[in-house]
C-alpha cells in the first residue's frame, strides 16, 4: 500500500485496537493489515504498537504519530469534499444508530427522505451503546455525557427527564408533592438493556434526605410500553419530555413534581473524529437539529 493508504490503515487499527476488526472494515485479511503496519514501522524505524496475543496498544511514539495522521486524513478528506460537494447534491448510503424513543424521529426522518431522495438511509434503532468506529457507523445519536476523544460531536438540543401520570390516575391516587410521596404510588421503571440496571429517577432531595425506595410496580426496557401504561392510568412514569410531547399536549398525561426534579439532558450527534463530515452527513445532522429541537 502507498504511504497515504498505510496511514489510513494505521489510524483504523488505532481506533479499533484490532487487526481483525480493521481488516473487516477494509475488506482485507488481518495478515494484510499487520503487514501494512509492519512496513510503516520499518520505514519509520519506530514501533507504533505493543502487541500481545490478546490485544494491541499504541506506544508513546504511536500516540504522537496518530495525532498527525488524523490531521492529514482530515485535510485530504476536506480537500476532496471541497472539489466535489459544490457540484454534487448529498447522495449515497448513510448508516446511523439512533435511540429507541417513541414518536421522536418519525416525522423528521420522513421529511428528510422527501428532501434528499438520493441519500440511502440505513438506520438502527437501539438503546445499546454501539461502537461507532468498530461497527462501521457514519454517525450515532445519543443522549448523556459524551467525552470520547475518538468522536466528533454536535449538540442537537436539550431535553428534560420528567415524571408524568394521567389525570385519571392522579384523581384516584392523589398528586405526589415530594420524593417520599412516591413510595405510595405505582412507579413504572426503565431497565437499561446493556447493563440490566434500573434508571434512577432525577429527584431533588434535601441535604440530609436519602433517596426513597420506589415501588417496582413495573420494570421493562420499553419506552412505548411505559407510555401506554401511564396513559391508561397504571402509574407514574419517568421519561424524556420529547417522548411524550403529544400526550402532554393532548392532556393524556401531565407532569408532576416539576419543581422537585432535576433531569436536564442533551441530545448529541457523534461521528468518527478521523473523518470529515460528508455532505450527506452534514445535511442529515442539520435536519435532525431543526426537526427535533426547533
């Protein structure tokens, strides 16, 4: 492989920490990837990776070289895009992982497809934390704290996690005013698929107060199921506010304990730091930001 191709192989191995995974992405054998890295090490007269039977890791020299290689690839990609994007409309396949939030993406995705018919969308809706680079995604959309240095990010918009229940449920069981009141209510909980842990409700507590043990009336990993049950008067649910916009607007659900919760969050679009955002990715992210958080 030429020098620029070798740099691309090196960066991919550094990102995936695996000759096999890099070979899978490139469509070549792990042996071909290993030979490419070995030729580069021989040419540079320096070792770029520590290798063992189980894993590989960058040497200090490899870490320094990686920073420069990322900048080189970004400049090359930016130069190519400058030459092509002026004449070319966004087109081609775009593989994106999105969270499974009921009612959030449908209308925005539909309007994007109407506006950009030459972009082929390959979307996976999942709550698991995916490996953006290793699994070959162009981008992912996630909420929470994002500090992965191998990924670039753009803030799509803010949201709140709120407690909500149906008016009928609140008429029958009363409206909770403080965290301790929830111990007398039916609570509909979310379990994270990746870890099996329960989502913690964002309750404001006093300096000496302890978080109450909430009744486990229902535990599941479905946003849609909990919304349906809450609308049907089966209990109180904790959800991002954007997942129940329609139910709040129609009066099917109402927020409770608004002054006693602190669940602010941010939705992000993330993509590999080694890649310049292509026209199709840029317009997709722009469309999400405008459609989801106008």
